[in-house]
């Protein structure tokens, strides 16, 4: 039955907001995730040609019905005019706009924990993200993630020198193995983030010898498969996962 109860410390992370119900990475998706009880969100950050950190998953705008324009090769002045909701539902979400990272952090502040995934190839992105997090004084509410080790290494270098809190980093990987454990130790990562269907108790136990947390990604499939993955990740001792359906999980009562 839904929702599936998970331990109190388990992170229920709304993937690009409540993206099964509203257009991903938009205010509508994040607002809905909050109404569903989520207090952590995951989002994707890219850098425009004029240096604005914006929230968008895909490299191009094709999936959102705006052709093959590349986000990193477009100005914020052009992107902010786009309808980012009609591709999902023209009746419910027409004219929903793309958000900036600054706009996200300003709107929700310390009410959320933010899992910010660095996307694309723009050299200035890590520094832009670090500065935005510092401007809003949300270092303790943000975890910066990427599939790219180069991006994570750049993120470590990008922390403002006057920052009182170090930036927490997580590496998005396919599976936990000897290489990922060695890298996690070298970089001082806070999280290793394997694919949900690659999580088991042995892998989580090995990772927790090196990092404080394991959290999963890539929950998809039929409703029965999604429910199975949620239970598998939680029962393996992991610390959270990203979900397009944040209302499909809830914390056990009484702090269990």
C-alpha cells in the first residue's frame, strides 16, 4: 500500500520537484512537492551564456518543445521568455517559466534541503553555484552532486574563501565499487549516489566505511517496480533516494 513507510532519517527527495505530476524543475513542481510533504528536492543546474545559473535537465530544449537550442549556448533573457509547462500539460501548466538557482533559493530558503546536480560543460558553473549558495547562506542546506568528477573537483575549488561552511559533495555513479570508494575517500565526499537497482546491503555497508551517506537515483518502471525499488533502497540501509512521486513514501511515525 502507498505511501511506503521509511525510516525517519531516510531522505525523501522530490526528483526535479514532484515531476510525475508537474513540469520538472519548475516552481509548480517544487510547490507541489512541498504540499505533498517533501522537504528535500533535487534539481539540475546549467549556466547560460550570460552567466546565469538556471534549472534545466536536458542539454537542449527539444523535449520541452523549443527545438534543438542548447541551454548553455542561450542567454537568460531568451530562456526566461519560454513556456516550460505546456509540453507537460497545456491546460494545467501553460506559461510555467524556467527558474534560476537564485530564484529557487530565494523562494524556499531554509525550508528545503537542496540536492543540486551540476549539468553541462560550462567552466564557470561550479563557481556560479558556490556563489549563489553562499549569497543565500544555505551551505548547510545544499548537497552538490554530479556524474562528472571534474565538476566535483572544480566545486571543491570554487567555495568562497570567506565561507564558514564547506560545500558537501555527492558523486552520482552506476554502482558502488572499489574505484568509487577510493575516489570518495580522496575527495572527502558526503554521499555516494548509486542507481537504485544496484543498491544492496553489502554495497551500502562498504560505502559507509568511507562516506556518511548513500542515496540512490534512477527509480523508474511500472508502479510495482517503483514500489519494490523504494523498499529495496530503504531496507538496504541507504539514506535516501530521488522520487518523481514524493507522495509514494513517508516517514514512519514516532521517529522509528
